[in-house]
C-alpha cells in the first residue's frame, strides 16, 4: 500500500518545541486519516532544527465505498415528506426505495451509496487544514502576506512543503495543495552551510538517505547517540570523563542538524568556584558539557561543545569564541560567589521583611519564624537536636538573597550549604540547608539526617497548611504551587525514614503558628466559618488534637478557629490519604488493600503504620491461609447482606452461647474470641505481621463451620444466632482490615 512523506521546512524551531511538535504532527495527520476511513499501518514523526518530517506507511490508495440506509416517511405520507426524503437520499423515485415493515407501520428505506475518494485527494484536503491549525505554543506571521486576514501562523517562517504519496515500487505523486502561497512539492534542502542546494526526494527512505548525504541527521535519537558517544570518546582521550546531562543532551540535539563535538578549556583559577556553579554557568550560557578528573572526582578546566558545522580550521575559531564567552561568564560567577562569601547568611535575613511569600500568607521573614518553631516541634518527635533544627530552619532560605542563586536559581539550597560551611556552621546544619528541599520528585532521594528531616518536613507542611488555610488547594489538573508534590515528599520522608509520628498533631501545630502570625489580628477569616462549621467530620483523633493543642497555645486560639482548624486538618488528612494511595499503587501495592486499611479509620494520621499494615495484609493474602480466610469472610458477608436485606435488620450483638448445638459453632466462637484479643493486642503493639498470623488461625474453624453448619436453620432463634456468629467473623477481621473492600 502507498506511503505518505510530509516535510515542513522552516527557519530554526526552538529545541524545546521540537519533540511535542513532531508528536502533534503525527497525531493530527493519523487522526484525520482514520476519521476519513484510511486506516494506516504505521507512522513516525521526526524533527530537526529546520524541519518537521512525517512518514505514514500502509495507507489504502482509496477510501472504502460507503453504503448506508436512511429511514424515510411512512407509506402514504404527505408528498412534501416524500419529496424531502428523495432529495436527501438522492433517489429519483420511490421505486428505488425499499419498504420496511414495522409494528408502527410500513416505512420507506433509502440506500445511500457514497463512493470512496482517492487517498491522495483526501490528503490534499486535510493537510492544509492541519498546517493552518497547528498548535504551536508560540507562533508568528511574516512577509508581505502577514498583514492579510487569515495569513499563516507558524513557529518560524515556513519556506517549503514536501508532500509525496505512492507505492514503494512506483514513482510517487506529489500531494498537491497550497498554504499561504507556499505550494507543496518534492523539493527539500540540506544543511544550511554544508549543503544548501535543493534536493529532490521521492519517499521516506530516499528522503532520509539524501538528507544524510547533505549533512542532516534526521532522527533526533541518532543525533543524541552521536553527540554522547563522541563526547565520551573525546573526554576519555584527554584523560577525563564526561559529566552526563540528559536535559542538556536533549536540548543540544535540537540545536544542530550535523553534530560536531569539540573540546575547549578555561583557566584553572575558576575551579575555586563550586563545581555546580561552574556547571550551571557553562550549561546555561553556552549549552556546553563539563568534564571531570576521574582520579579526584572534581571538575577539570575543560568543556565540550557541539557545533553544527565541520569548520575548515578544525573548529579552532568556534572553540576560541566559546572559550571567550565562557571565560567572561565564569569570571562573573566567580565574582558573585566571592561577593556572597563576604556577607553571612544570618545578616541577610532582615531583607526578608520586605519580601512577600504570598499576599495572603505574609512575608518570608514571618514564614522563616514559623519554620523555626515547626522544625523544633518536629525535632522532638524524630529525636533530632532542637537547637540545630532551629538554626538550620533559620538559615535554610537565606541563600535565596545571594548573587549566585539570583543568577542560577537551580542551585538554591546547595549554595546555602556551601555558604554555611564557609561561615563555620555545623556540617549537619549546613547539609540541612541543602536537603530541606528534598525530595523534589519521585526520582530524588529523601533526607535521612534527623535535622534535615525536621526542616524538610517543616518546610513542606507549612506550605501545605498555609495554602489550605487560604483555600488555594489543588483542583483537578491544576496545582500551581506544587502541593501534591509536597504531599508526596512528606509521605516519602516519613515512610522511608520509618518515622512513627502522628501527622495530625504536627499539622495542628503548624496551623497554630500560622494563626498566631497571620489571623489573630484580622477581622475577616480566610475561610468562610459558616461553610466550615456545616461540614461534620467524624474524627476523634482530630478533636483530641485540637483540644490538647489549644490548651498550650497562646491567647487568640478562638472557638471559631477551632472549628476551622478541625475542618482544615480533616481535609489535609484526607489529602494525605489520597496521596498515600497513589504512592502505594506506584510501588506496586494493590489499591484495594489500601482502601481496606483506610476504611477502618479514615482519620488515621500515622502514615508509617498504614504502610506497614498494607504490606502485612498483602503478604497475608498471598498465602493459602489468607486467600481461604478472605473467601470465608466474603461468604459470611454475602450471606449477611442477603439475610439483612430480607429481614430488614442487622445482626449485631453477641451470639448466645447456649444456642450453640454443633461442635463447629462452638469451635468458631472460641476461635473468634481468641483471635480478636490476639490480633487487637498485636495491632496495639504495631506488630501487624503477628496480627495477620493471628487471623490465620480463623481459617480452619471458618472452613469447618461452612462445611458442617446450615446457617438458615428452621429454628428462627438458631438462625439468628448463627447470623450473629457470621457477623462476629466480619468483626474479627476488622481488627486488621475491612475485608469487604478487598477484591477476590
């Protein structure tokens, strides 16, 4: 079947846009083809700085013919209805229509035949529409046509369109169309400097090969591989190793069509500046890679650049130009760093009084004070040094005011550590200045030192509590303050460090510091109290937190705020429950197990205990005892559901031992009592494996009960008693999880 080749040749497309643009082109064309009944075999889109290319192979040469039936008026209907039916179906007379019998009467049926069109004609119709409606994030108009209504918008001036269609064994045809004065053809162009002459192409294989001969590597993955391989070899040849940077590699591959790797150098004196600053300077300003000495692990005074041309002088002029720019940029960075060292971090803090964190959450200075209080509170619970935690929280944000971080925001935190070490701070405090931002994503490590843990939790919890208090919660796909990421960061820190802490209590303390700083003097609350008071949250844990906290808090923790706090903390705990479920699912845990544990106590705020219970439950259900007990519990629940619905009542309450007539009843009742006590005791000790082992003891008596005992006995009292015993099975398993939420 025929193949399509499409190329849109333009001025340089920004590297950051190329990948999505290629995907959009493939999606838009293939969606239109399918909608037109042209089902293809495969498609691939590629991009270079000057072109978007698409090949779609296995397209039918022609649309299929369509035959559809259209129901018309009843036999004997008025002439106007009949004439309208004939016109709509294209029939000459009713003799060409069929009559379909129906309980409501006989109806005319018209058969409409729509012959398919040649695929090349369909392409000529859809491709101009796609080009005109292409979703560039930013686009422009150019030339004499730009002032006319409906002129083409493209990311950069579009110069040529290549569009061919045909069989592999035949000369392809040009898909003929025109967009804003640019006519489609089969001519493209090679490298801007090395092979600028026009090239006539036929199909994709021919197109790709001729571009390669014209110094254009079409496939971005191939360009990346070439850059990475050549850079590694060049560094190795000089006794160094490349510092790999995937994001930079992606960007550089989008800047060149014919990558040529070269090495430059700079003065060793710049190496006194931190490695990360050197790397950021060279990467951000010149899109170059850095290398390190494998013996020391430190950066070397060399860099690797990627040119887009094979220079006649071997690249000497290109290298010299890059060295000149990098030397100037490194000189600036060195000056910034040395200037920053002259001012202590603590001396910068007063400036935060004039910097607003958020218009509704006060200044950065007020936030830093809250972080100190909250970090000290958390430090008590994670066995960290309170004074060191307060000190780290006080200095953690100070590097935001330094020259280096102002120039390179990506090194915030890291520079705080360097400056803290330079001014003689405790290394643990200095490390916390960097690590309190972690984890910044699912692949990032979590802090493990107790001081870093305390400050990291304080920073993220204060952020969440603050934005919850001003009703700026994430909604749907919108999360402008990255609150979901902060929530997952808190969960990872707690779980991976195995912190046995009550999150609700910490949230309450954070909310209290926020209230004291911001709301105590305000006449209007941030949230609508009437609305919050209407929301009833069944939460003994949260109620206890509020009452215990309000006793020790300074004046101003009003009754109105207690209501708001109850609402906010309950809502935040629900948010953490949702985030934890997401985290567990991503780690491979079954979602129904998380639901089974959460349904026992929706307000559970010990995240570590939840995770351990889910893990223990998963292991138990993988065993034969667990599978059989689940089946028995499900059977008991199903019987109870049917009988409760039939009798319109529940079978709560303890069974009457005097009504047990069979040994299996007595054995099950005895086992339930023992297992309840043993499992509850194990859960209280947070030994969930032991609780699951206790549950396993229920399996034999449950199996024997269902084998030998008829639940719906003829005696109503015996029947009721046995249903109550089944309810006891359900109740006993709830010591560890709600088995009704678990899927078979």
